[in-house]
C-alpha cells in the first residue's frame, strides 16, 4: 500500500478586519459650529465699524484743530476698538472649540465611509492646526480628504468651496498679522489712520472667510447625512 504524500498545510485565510464604529450624525455639532461662525462674522463686522471709527478720528487729527469734542471722540473710539477686540477673542475661542469637535466627528465618519482615502492620520484633524508653518496647509488637506470621502459614490466631487474658504482665510490671517504689527508700531495720526484702514480690510476678509466656513460646514454636514441615510449599500465592505 502506497504511503500517501503529505499534504502541506494550507495558510489560513486572512481574518477580516473588524468593522469600525458606525458613523455618528454631525448635525448637532455642525449647527453649533455654523451658529458660532455666524457670531464670528458679527464680531468682525463690529470690528470693521471700530476700525472705521479709528481711521476717521485719525483723519480728523491730521486736519489739526484738536478740541475737547475730538478728544472725547478719540477716547470713545479707543473704547470701541478694545471692546471689538475682546468680542472677537471670545467668539474665536468658543468657535474653535466647537469647530474642532465637529471636524473630529466628520473626520471619524469619513474613515468609515472611505477607510483608505485619507492622506493624514485622524489625529491631524486637530493637531494640524497647531503645527507652526504646517497649519498653513495641513488642515485644508484633512478637510479635502473628508469632503471627498463623504460624497455619494458616483457623484462628481468639487472642492471649490473648501479651496475658496481656505485661500481667503490664509489671506486674512497674513493681512491681519501685518495690520496688527503696523497698528502697534504706529506713531502719529497718519500712521494710525493707515493701520486702521489695513485692519478694516483684514477684518472684512476675516468676515468673508467665516461666511465661506459656514458654507463648508453646512455642506459637508449635509453630505455626510445623505451618505448615512443612503444606508449600508454605499458603505465599504469589510473583509
């Protein structure tokens, strides 16, 4: 009787990766982020009014003839400017906190929709904002990947809203830093007037960028909601 040839052991089939947590609705956080961004717009417009008041006072000082009325107006303009700065700071801190929570939620969901479509690890959704120099492009990369992953399969994905928001925000950031340095270094009414006008331009840009940020938040939230409502048929298969 012939001895049967030994059959080499066959490798076990690879184990399917366990499915991740189901996506969670970003609607609540998205609504809160959009509302707070709206408050940022309001704070920026308030700052624009304060900037214009400062520029007007400085222009009057250049005309000469300083009197008691002009001095009172100048003090009121300083008070208004400081109040606008505080308002901007408070709304910024509140908005950043909620916005980052929303961004973490949509980034986590996007990993469920498209596990392999992300160039950055999940932690960069928050960490990318705090990397010097890198924060000029890393957050945009995260948002673009989330935007693409959240679209329904087969739909044409355009990232124009993201690009417009990010471009305007970077410009407003750079102009704002220049305006702040110019304002702090101003000596004399002429330099103060120039700095106030540049600050006005910066605050207007920031308001426009915040409006575009609302568009991005609302649209991306709706994209993920549509993806979730479409059901598991459009979810990637595991295994």
